[in-house]
């Protein structure tokens, strides 16, 4: 329980923050965030960084995609690179499980692309009667 309380205290520290409005305010808040987690020894996360910026992950993702211009985009990309480097070092030292690192790396720090290939396991036949006939031919009713 004390560890949970400590973690919650660390997260809630950032909850009251108002959303940053300017690039300068964003830079100041990021500096405050990284300075604070360094001083407290807590693990910096994307989620806490978003709270420190006064917003949520979807908004920060939009900033990272350039919705507020190149300055904010580069700031967020660099901040996330610090977080990615931190995660990489933590996993290499055995401080976080590899599967956690893989999940976080794919979801927070990497580009995801999906290729969907239509596939029908029953073949090209979509007619229900033909499918029923194929299934009944494959079973023995002795």
C-alpha cells in the first residue's frame, strides 16, 4: 500500500496543471517535469509527461504530429526520445520486464503500420448452402 500511495502521489502532482498554451510555456513545463522526476527519483513516463503539460496523450500525440507547428512538434519528439532512452536503459539493466518495454516502445515511441490481408478460411465460396455441403462431406455420420 505504501508503494501505491507513493506512485499515486507522484502522478497526482501533475494533475492540477493547466494546459500549456505557448511553445515557451511547453518548454518550461517539460524542463520542470524532467527536473522534478530527476530530483524525486521517480520514473518519467509519457503519461506523467502529458499530465505535466496539462493535457492527455491524444493531444500530445497531435502536437507531436505537428498540429501546433514545428517548434512544439520537435519539443515533444525530443522529450519522448528522453523517455524512450530511459525505458531502453531500464530494460537493459533488468529494471523493467522486456515485454513491458516492447509494449511501450511500440505504443509510445515507434511508428506502427498494419497491413491487412483479406483471408477467407472457407475458400472463395461464400454461399451458405455450398459451405454447409462442404462441411457435411467432411464429417462421417456412421
